[in-house]
DNA sequence: CATGAATGAGTGTTCATTCAT
DNA sequence: AATGAATGAACACTCATTCAT
C-alpha cells in the first residue's frame, strides 16, 4: 500500500459547501450525455461520489437539479461576456470580434455548449424552464449584441440594419456550432473557430459602412 | 350466414396500406410535443386510432418508429428542394432566394421543423440515427447549397468564398428558426419569414460580386 | 408430475372480468395484515397472482385500490342488513336481535371487520375517504338502527330515548368487537357472539317498556 | 476569557432531563396527525426543537419512541383513575359516574385519546406492543371496572351480571368516542359528554337493582 | 391483421438510521 | 450531549414490449 500524501483525505470527509457544485457538475455531464429524460439520478449520484439520497439534500427534484445546471453553466459566462462588452473603447467591430471569439472558444472547448440543446429539447415539457431561459439567457444575449449594433450605428461604423433580426443572424451560427458539437461531432467534427472566423468575415461585409466602397 | 366470396369487402374496410403512414403521422405529433424519451407509445397508438400492439406490426421498436418519422418527414421535402435547385436557369441568387423562402415557409407552417430538434436531442443516445441523419439529410442539404454556391461562383455571380463554411452560415438561421419555433414560440413568437428575408438581404451583400461596387 | 384435472387452466388464462375482484380480495388481505401505509403493492400483486403493472390497469393508485377495498367489503353487507330490516314484521326487538347477530357473526368470521380499523387509522391522511365512509357506511348504519328505534317507539315497544345517542351506544360494542378481533385477538381471543348476546340482554332492559315492570 | 468554575451554568442551559419528555410530546402530536407509518422523525425532531440525531440518543428506534409515547400518555391517566376508584366511599354508581365523566372529558379534550387508535392500527405490525398494551392498559382498565362491578354487586346495588362482558360493554362507548374524535370529528363532530351521559343513563337501568321496580 | 391485457425492469423519491464532528 | 450530512434500502408508479386470442 503506497503511503498517502499529505493531501489525502478520509473518504468521508465532509465538504459540505462544495457538494452542490460537485453535484451540479456531475449532473451536467450526465444530462449532456443522455439528455434530461434519459439521465438517471443514480448516475449523477455515482459520478458525484455521493449517494442518491444526498442529491435530495440539495435539490428538491430532478427538474430543480436541471435548472441548477442551466443556471450554473450559463450565468457566469454571460456575465463575463457582458463585462467584456460594456466599458470597452475602440471600434465596435473589434468588440464584436472578441465576443464571437470568446463564444467560439467556449463552444469548442467547454461543456456549457450543451445547455441550449438541453433546454430546447425539454422546452415543451418544462415551459417554465423555457421562459426562464428566454428571459435570463436569450434576452440578455440579444440585448448584449443589440447594444453593440446600436453603438456601431451611432458611431457611424455600422450600416443601418434591423437590430432584432441582425442580432439573431449573428447568433445563429453560434447556436448551430453548439448544437453540432454535441450531436454530430462524433460523425463529422466541426472546426468551430474557423467557422466563426468566416462568420466574422461575412459580418464585416454586412455590417461595416467602410466595406461598402473600398 | 352465407360465405362471402373472395372479392367481398367489408364496409369498414381498413386502408391497410395507409396504416404505417397514419402511425408515423401520429408519432410525429407526439414526438414533437414531448420529445423522444417522454413520448408514450400509448399516445401514439391512441392518436393513430389503433391499438398499441398494432404499432409493433409495422415498427419493431420505439427507436425504429422514430427513425421512420425522421425519414418520412425529411426526405420528401429534401427531394423537392433538390428538384427546385437542379435544372433551374437564371441567376443563382434567385434560386437561393426560392430555396430559402421554401425552407422558411416549411419552418413556419409545417410539423417537420421539429425533426432537427428531435434528432439533435437524441443524437447522443442513438449515434446510428445521428449518422443516418448526417448522411441522408445534412450532407444532402449542404451539397445542395454548396452546388448553388459553386454555380454562382462559376458564373461570376458570387464572390469566391469558402464553400463549406458559407454553406453552414446560410443554413444556420434556418436551423435557429426551426429550433425557436419548437421551443420558445410560446414565450416569444418568431416571424420566420421576416427573419429569412433579412437573412437574404445580408447574404446578398456577402455573396454577390455586384453588391461590392454599386 | 400428477395429471391435472379437468379444471386445470393454463397459467396465462385471461380472466379479465374477475381480475379487479381478485385484486381487491388480495389487497384486503394485505391491508388487513399490514395497514395501509405498510402494505406493499408488490405483495398485493403477488397474492393476486398478477404483476405489479396489472394493478395499475384497474386501479389508478394505491389510494384508489384502498377505496375499492372499502367499498367492496362494506356495501354488500350493508345492503344485506338493510334488506333484513326493511320489510320485516313482528316485534322490533326481534329484528334488532337478528341485526346484531348478523353483525356479530360477520365480525367473528369474516375479513370485513378489518375495514373500520383501516379507515379509522387512515382517516387523517385521507379525509376524503373518511367523508366517504361516514356518508356511505356510518350514516347508513346509524339510519338503519335509528329506523328500528323509531319503529319500536312508534309501536310502543321501546321507551322514548334519544335516537342519536342510543344508536351509537348500540353500535359501539360492535365496533369494539371488530377492533379487538383485528388487534388483540392473538393476545386474548374474544368470544364475539357471547359478548353480543350480553349486549342484547342489556339492550332489552334499556329499550323495552315491558321490562320495566315485570 | 476567564475560565468558568464548576458551578457555572451557561445561560442556554438545556433542561437535559426534560428532553425525552419533550420528544415524546412532539412524537405524540405527529403520530396523532399522521399515524405511525406516515409519521416522519424529521417532523418529530423539528417539533421538539432538536436534531434528528438527538432522537436516537434517547430512543433506539421509531418503534421504541412509539412505545414511549404510548406509555407516557396512558399510564398517568390510568393511575389517576385507579386512585379515584380505590379508596372511595359511597354508592358504586356514583363512583362509576365519576370514572365515566373523567374518561369522557379526557377523550373530549386531550391528545391521549389518540393512543388506542394508534395501537390498534399497528397491532398487526407490532405484536409485542399489542401485548404490552393489552397487559398494561386494557387489563388494568378492565380490572378497574370489574372491581367496581364486583363492589356494586357485593353491596347489593348492582344486579348480578357477567363481569367480563359487562366491563367491555361499559368501555365500548368510550373507545368509540375516542376513535370518532380522531377520525370523523372533522366530518361530523361528536358531543362526547352528552353521549357519555346517555350511556350513564342506560347503565343505570342495566346495572342498578333499584331501577327495576320503582 | 389486429387487439389489449399482461408483464417486469427501471426510476424518481422518501425516510429511518448512522456517524464523524 | 448534540448535530445534521450522508446513506441506501424500499417503494409507488411508468411504459416499452409481448403474446394469446
């Protein structure tokens, strides 16, 4: 038996404050792999290293756990993006570039890209969740992008365009990438960064006034 | 009771050849409402007006029924779109406009827009279905759009652009619309046609060589 | 292997119409042994010779099954007693004797005496059941006895007494016997018939006018 | 911080000797409301103002706690009744009246009337408890009443009657009242005192020799 | 072909009990 | 003594699938 190093903790070590996050992380894995309905709480518990009963100390039901996963995954990233966009100086297109790049990297490398797929898949069964996601996530993303567009137009950088539709058209390839990564990537992997780069090039032509008459 | 001859048809004659299609139609409704996992075959049978056992005369399992729904919903529309694109004369952008309009209308009005959501949601649980859908649907859609792009470039109508990425960027708003319609439309309805129209305007700037220097 | 006789039926023999009654009978046994909460539907199913799922073909929940048990056990006996009391001629005390004897025998020999105990035990958890039982059973029993009392008084056989209380005092020893049989009989068996006989003797002194001055 | 001396009492001094009684009192409430099986120890702990673990410092299991509730509720009242009956002078019927009145008031106003219902409901699951209750409660109640009957007969006040049955017939309305109060009182409240008063009137006719020939 | 009664494995949830602190 | 986080066995209920008719 090898000696245990100094960080060794008895396996019953109570880490009460970390538990909810550990459970949420495990749940995200399982929901990501199986979808909401097919995910088994047994698996979540096992992956979190706790018993099934422990789940219910922190989350009242599978549905509540699901909502916690959505919140935990989305909100920090959203806040990061909003901070990025808020006080920044310089050309608006550069800001938009940075936002797109950040989103692209997140989609390419992190688990959170699974969330929209999960929410969309279960929107019919959990209308309340759909409303929450629309209000707390989609509206904020759209508001963020819409603010950039308005800023660009106000500064004469962007052509006048219908904000609402353009925002959706900016976001659509991100959504598609997130979906693809969690559905068809095993069949045909997607180079998200490259796709987003081309998206950015296209957006330049669509948005910038200076592109019009080179 | 006299024996009936062989041509005798009971007046409650079941249109036995229509059964599978009726079942598939009912299944599409139910899958659309609940998602694959939460859909109950009881409901499918009831909506199709048959018994649960009858389902198994035509489909070996829930999974096979699901695949049949996907095939039945997608392939006819896909063939229609391919026919539209194939032999047509005239400017490529006009062709693309027609394809987009057709897709937009389908998304706005028909049930089939639910399919991508279902496939994406269950891709993890049914990798074979994901592969099938990628091969038989996505590849063909991408091939269709890619062919148009190549045609446009060959005729000097379109600027040279990376085919593969551009195809995805053309398709992304369609996917987003399909998703939205089946997830958040109850919360915030989407005017698909208008969104696609703006998309078309943007594409004009991105694709057409003549837009560059008016 | 001994030859099976002519009544032998394949074990999958469907006896669709009998199923609910078989299940109710099994459930009565299990509820009687364990009480409502401690009764396991697995046991009920096993005792009824069906699978657990089959229970749910006929009863929507454990609670509904419980109500069905109560109804099935009580109502036939109640109707029998009411028929006994209704059209009968002769002295009222003789009628009352017959009712008491019948009740005593039922308590002594049949399963149904378990029902009041079950209902009383669960009245707090199922107020609706309590209301049903009060309305459909207790009120009818009290009405039956009250009718006899009124008849006896009208005919000058019985002394004038407060109907409502007297009815309860007539019923109380029956209830006690039913409770005892299903609680303490293993510890100290009760001779229900003898107790009821003494009860009848006491009632004679209480009720009859002719006993007063022999 | 100065060291406290040995007589120092923290101001939050727990009355540690009262703990078990507080727990028993809380448990009685919860058992009364829900029945044994449906009662949650969480609720008991919460109502007693202690943690769930503390329960197990004083009671080895839910079953032991249940027995403690039964003992605590019944024995003091029983002793009170026995003291009432023992040394008293005067007519036996007056004594019996007082016993009945005391029992009636207890049933009408106190929690303890819930106990017989609980014991009877769980007698099947806890035969040992049933035996204990029969031995320590029922036998003593019957002994108490039987002693009164014997005294009355010995003094020529009461007619000769079978002690054992008559005791049960005296007790039955009390049991019924206790049951009713905890089952159907919400549906149809019972005036226990009035019922017991009528019971007393009936008993007078049954028991007293002088009533026979006024 | 068609039925629908029957199955039984599977899962979310509860709660008495334990035990490290 | 007291806590309360953690456990895990237990159970009601669901539903895809089967099969005798």
